[in-house]
C-alpha cells in the first residue's frame, strides 16, 4: 500500500539538478513564496516524489531542506545526475525539532509514578521488639 501522505500534493514543479553542488535541487522562489518557506537554520524534513522530467518511475523520499531550501537527491536514486531536469512533488513538511531529555516526574506526577511502579511486598518491617 502506498504511503497515505502521497495522496496529497502541496506543490509540483520542475527543477534542474545543480551541476556543482553534489546533486542538490533548489525549490524555485515562486514555489517557496507559495508555500511560505523562509530561510531557517533547522529547516524542515520534506516528503517528496522525484523523477526525471516526463519519464521514469517516481521515487518517494524524506529529505532534509538546507538553509536555502534546497535538498539533495538521495544516494539510492540512480540515473539522476548533475544537470538533469526533474519533476518534483512535495507532499508534506515536518518540523525538525530536537528531542530533549525526559523530565523527572515531580509533584502529583511523582506520586502517580511511584504508585504505578510500587513493587508488591516491597516494604519490610524493620522494627523488632526484643525483651531480655
């Protein structure tokens, strides 16, 4: 079954693979404006479909956009080289955010966590009455 997000296309355009930039493809300025893309340091991940212009099968990949809204042709896409004309469909953008360390539970969350993780019979009585 095809990826469900491939059913929607947010943008479609033709572009040329850069000859000197290691198989980078730039999203045209008009498309960037239409999509509301700006230059940003930690740019988006994008779900794209690419193929040589007017021929071949579509290759579906997640790619990382550069600061200038360009992306590299993945290494497993063979037959596409510098200077080739491509058809590109952009299906989805995903914000690239880093995952922080999980915060330690506190307050009521700590009590709930301790109740869920309590071991049965884990508490022992330490006092012993000894009469001599």
